[in-house]
C-alpha cells in the first residue's frame, strides 16, 4: 500500500460514517405528516449506535433515510463524507450497494439457493467475477461461524443460522456501515443472544453498527442509544434536534 492510499484510508476513518445536518422528512398532505423532525446526528467510524422507539415512532423513516432508501425533504445527509442529497438516484443506489450492509428481521433469503449462493448474490450487483464471489462468500460465512453450513438451503437452517447467513451477506461487500432492523425480532431469547454476541464481535473488529429496535435490552448493547418518538430523535433524554 502506498503512502497516499494509506493517508486516504486514514482520512476516510476520520470522517463520520453518518452525518445528518437538519435532516427531516415530511410526507405531503393534506394533511402533511412530519415523519422525522429535522435533526443533527454524527456516527463515527467503528461506533455501535442503537435506535429505540415504539411502533409508529419514526424508526422506519429514520432507517429508510440512513439506508438511502428514501431521500430527506430537508437538510443534508453525508455518508462517508459524500453528500447523498446532492447526487443522482443512480449514484445513491451505487453508494447504498457498496457502503451499506442491511440485516432485516425477516432474513430475506432465497429458499432455493444455498447459504453460500445467497451470500454471493450480494456481490453480483457489484460486478465481482464469479470465482471471486464464491471465495468472498465462503470467507464471510466463516466469519459468522457458518463455514460448515455453506451448502445448506435456508429451509434446513435454524432461525439463528439464517440470520447469520443474512449478516454474512451484509458483510461480504465490506461495507462502511452495518444497518440492522430488528435483527433479533424473529428469534428466541437464546438464539437472539448468540446473534447479538456476533454483532458485539463485529463491533470489536471495527465495524460501524446502527441497530434499530423496540427492545431496550437489545438497545443497551450499543455504546450509545438514541430514542425516537413521534418523529423526534433524542439521546439520553437530550433532544438532538434544532
């Protein structure tokens, strides 16, 4: 690695992974609905942040904005220093595919594809050659402790194993951010603990984690917990909106 590339990587780690400046989203009416009130938020490289709130609080709106699935109607959102509100839809799609790994409550695995094939699919859209896709998928499954289950179909996997495959799929593209939406919502308590322990390990390895949940015990695993209610984002009782 050259000195210039090392400096570039170091500079990337100095920037926040997520930086909201007065980001908000209002759905047009009538009547208008302010789903997320304008807020400022910074999440640094390697942080483990959780968002907790009841149903209908604005968690899904926040997730869709952070995951580049929706565009805010106010403010600016920089991901890895790139102003996502100033680029085209095609550029946002490419940025989402290369910089964000998603983990959902429902796993979203293709039932007739093996664990390895499900993970490989995440690399197809990045144009990774087939030979490299297989190698990287195997490595990602090893990382989550499923090297011995690579050829198993999702229907032959437990709930915890399916979520680990989903996490491997999210990790395989080496994203800047792992965005988890209720990652333990479909799991029993023992299985949920094993998945949360895996997220703890990924955090120790330097991954930036943003976990959205309604469960305060899950939220407590993070270094920092934000709450959201009625579209208002707050941290430890302190409002973080202007």
